[in-house]
C-alpha cells in the first residue's frame, strides 16, 4: 500500500531539507481549554480511542536505499497504547521545546497529546506531524475528544461516534486511479495546458524573496482584509457580478498581481479537500488535492471575477490528479518556477457545510487556537478565511528581510483591492495602465 501522493511529497521534502541541515515547517499545533481538573485516566482513554479509531496512525514510513518509500502498518489497532507521563512544572520555553520535539514523519509516534493543568481549567495541546492531518482535523479532533471526555465526566460512559472512513483505502484508490492515467488522459492534458501556458512550470510568487537557501526559519503575517460589514458588501458585489465569494477571492488575487507586477493572466494552484463521503469528513488523514486555474485580468472586477469563477469551476475535477503524477508523465516540465518555490493560495469559507456546523456547534463554544511551529516554509502559502465576523489572510514564508517586505506589500496591496471593490462595486474598472502607475509609486 503506497503513501498518498501528498504524504510522499511531505516525506521527500522532510528528507531533502534534513540533508541540507534544515528542519521544515511540518507540525499542526493546536490547543483547547477545558474547565476543571483534568481526569488523566479518562483523558488517556479518550486519546487512545482516537488513535485506534483512525487508521492513518497505524502507518509509518521509511526510505529504501533506492529512494522508494515503504509503508509499515500495525495490524491490530488495540496494540496502540499511549501512557501519561508527568513532567512537573515547566517554563514556557521548556513547554515550547517539548512540543517542537514532536518526532518527525519517519517515526511512528510523530504526534503528541499534552495537558497543562491550571487553577480552574486545563489546556489540551495537540501536536501532529502534517503527514497524518489536514485542516479538517482541527474541528474534528476537538469535537471528538471533547465529546467523549465530557461524556465520561458526566458518568455516561463512552458515547457512540459516527463511523469513520479508512485513509488506507483512500491511498489505495488514489494509487489505482493515478496509475491508470496516461499522457492522453483528459485530466493530464488539462494539467499540461496549465503548465505550458505558464512557461512549463508551476506559478511563482511575483515579488523577490531573497536567497531562501540561507533561511533556517519561517515567518507568519496575518491581516484582516475585511470586517463583517465589509465582508457582506464584498459578497454582494460578487453576487451582482454573477459569481460566488470564491470567484471574487481569486479575482482579487489576480488584480493584486496585476497591480504589483503587471501580470495580465494570474496562474494559481489552490488546495482543496478531496473528501467525498460523510464518513471521510470525520476521518483523520491528509485528504488534499490541488486545482490549477488561470485568470485573465479584465477591464473590471466583475469581468475578472467571472473569468476566475469559470476557470476554477472548469478545473475543480483536477484536484484528484496530483501534480507529481503529471510530472512523472511529463518530466520535461518543472515543479520549481524560476524564482523558487511556487505559492499556494487557499480559500476557506467557515460559513458553508460541513465546516459551518463544526464552527457553530463546537468551535464557537470553545477557546481554541492554532499555532505555527516557526520552522522554515518551503514556499509562500496564503490562507484566506471567511468567518462570520471578518475575512482574514495569513501568509507563511521564508524568514528573511526581503521576503518579509515583499509579503507585507503583497498583503497590503490585496487589502486595497478588496476595499476598492467595496467602494466601487462589481463594475469598478482596472485600466490597462494601472500596473505601470502602481510600479511607479513603488
């Protein structure tokens, strides 16, 4: 049974960075406050039940001398048993070091579940290598663990949880599907068209990032793009243009790069969930694919947004085709663009199912946070998140002054695009000399 393509990408990235003496950003770290004194016995039961319930935790991987990835599996989930270890008083720095010491993806136990006991509540901290989880994990694991723990504390016994799918089965299905693809497959032809229109490579970030080979840490920048009122106004502009909010988001990215670099066509790769059944939506695993699409910049926001929505919708089915499979079939293409690692732009709408139910019923009632591990980011990744009260953007990037300045300028320019549209509506014009004027100001 092979790893999924995205797991293999992660494992090879970890190995390659390690060979250069670098440790890449790889941990999904989250924390949740729960009232009262933690019942260690009950929490131990809950955490073990979680690990046994999701079969991704039964795998670990190694590289052969030839560079192939071999999966090992635990046959009986009941053989998994974590036991609590008390560490006593710890300083914040000692705690951070402990969490960051979560084993890497070539170790089986590349996850940690830890408790900070406070006067009137405790904090449950979960650190899992990205090998096993994607963004949906955050809502699902908090709900699953807290629901089970609360039931035990109420004396009700373990509660029945919805059936989960098998991530191992997902990996087998992906392998079967992708191995049947050829250069003549329509999905591969569409991916090839995207590459070839973008000079034979994946997209690149439009601003300088400096010498990323000398960078050993990563950085995060976050910015509120719009408050609740502005988000509603922007959504109304999208509706008038005949597109969904997502089409407006991708149009704004295209207009941002047009203002900054004069790019008349915006080439993008955006991650999306490849979960397809109710069971998969409550399953821990890395169910992610990537959608390539191109957005020609029109004379107005509305025209650009309609092009963005159409291009995205026409390419959405390509999420099941990993770009590594495209590169295997077409080795003359390149994954690395001329200016280094390609950027990712992700959009998440917390107001649509199934995440809306998790947010409103569970996360909205919890004091929960997500943290960066501060390690080096291989590329510029941007996450635009639409919540009930605001729309935000967060970017991760290699930590050097040039990259920091470029990413900060990019985010501020993007915010200005959103505000222009809010003020001017779907028909706001973007004359063809706008980019030249912007570059003069810069």
